[in-house]
C-alpha cells in the first residue's frame, strides 16, 4: 500500500500545513511569481484553518502562532532544498515518455516528503490536543459537517455524468496550466481516465465520515486524561495509522487502485503531449526550483 496523507492533527490544519509541500504541485497551477508570496503566507493560512475548526482561545492562539512560525522556519531550511532536488529529478524525466511506474515513484517521493512535514508538525503541536475543550471538539464536528455538506453537493448529489464532467474539467484546467493547451490525443487520454476511473463517491464519503468520527473519538479520549502526553501521542499515532491504512480492507484496495489509476493516467497524458508541451512543463518546474532555492537561502 502506498503512503496516504497523515492527518493526526485536527482536520483543517492538515490542509494548511501541507501547503508548504504542495506548493511544489498545487502552485504549478499559478504564475511562478506567486510562489514566494504564497510561501510567506503559509503560517497565517495554517492558523486561520486551525482557528476556523477549533475556535482557539487567546492563550492557544499565541502558542499556535509561535509554533507555526517555528515549523515554517524548519520547513524553509530543511524541506525546501529537498523539494528543489525532487523537481530537478522530475525535470530530467519530463522530456521523454514516462511509464506509470515512474509516475508512481514521483508520487511516492512527494508523499515521503509530506510525511516528514507531518512528523515535524506533530512534534510541535502535540501539546494542543490535550488542551481542547468539549466546546472546541463540538466546533470541530460542526465544521466537519459543513465541509461534508459541500463535498456531498459537489460529488454525491451530482449525476454520474455531471460528476465525470466535473472531474474532467478540473483535471483539464490543471493540466493545461502546466502543459499549455492540450491537443486532442491528450484530451482523449484524460477523458478515458475519467470514464474508466474506479472513483466511487459513496465509498469515498463513507471513509471520510469514518476518519472524522475516529478523530473526534481520539480527541475525546485524550481529554479524559489531559496530563498523559505519551498516551495522547500514542492515540494520535494510532489515528494516523488508521488514516494511512483504513481498517476497511476493501477501502485499502480501492484507494490503492485510485493511486495506480492516477499514475497510469498521468503517464498516458504526458506521453500524448508534444515535445514543445513537455518542455513547457520542464520550464515551469525549473522556475519553481529556482524559487525554492531562493526561499531556502533567506
């Protein structure tokens, strides 16, 4: 089973924290000049997400901001050079055709780096879990419910045809920002991936609910003995393990299939690109690599 994201920290914080690593990939969708500005805003974005989900107290806010600044400094000095070196490796592969296995190896490397971010964040923010009040845990549940309503509206309430069209348009937009306008062979490869995909909104939603319920239960259990930090750490790591490898073996197989499908789809689409489009992708990555080296040196 390939690595899955770790959310042993409260839901919502994970999204903001992973911005630091996902700048490598998500900001491929934006102008290169946006990278440095966006990176400087990561601690603030992380704080906003965490406060939104937990409604932090004044005392918690002060320490959270301090810890997020330290996490950001660590990421700048430790992880940005690793991200830049990974981009160098990818640049060397993109001018040629790629295999699904090569694509999955890149995916695995990204996840390994993300795991390092989670591990560091866990060390610096573990103190917060025992401090959460019952009211804050209820606030988390409310925010989860609101997020679930948005997810259902987008994926569960849509017809299968509309859902597939939504996925196609999203993926097309991302690919064209990276490669430029896609020719028909590449578009067909993308449409074929969406049409054949095993993505099942019902199954994904059920696992989403399981993870959320699991997290709330862990936080409630930690609250029963707030002084035992080793116990809290063990509970959070147990949750992380269950997130990375769901207790539902059928879901594990489903998740692995989605990863393999994605690797195959990327390879098919990339191989359908013209040499000029592949070089455009290389130049995009080169720009991010330069930005990461500059940021790491600051």
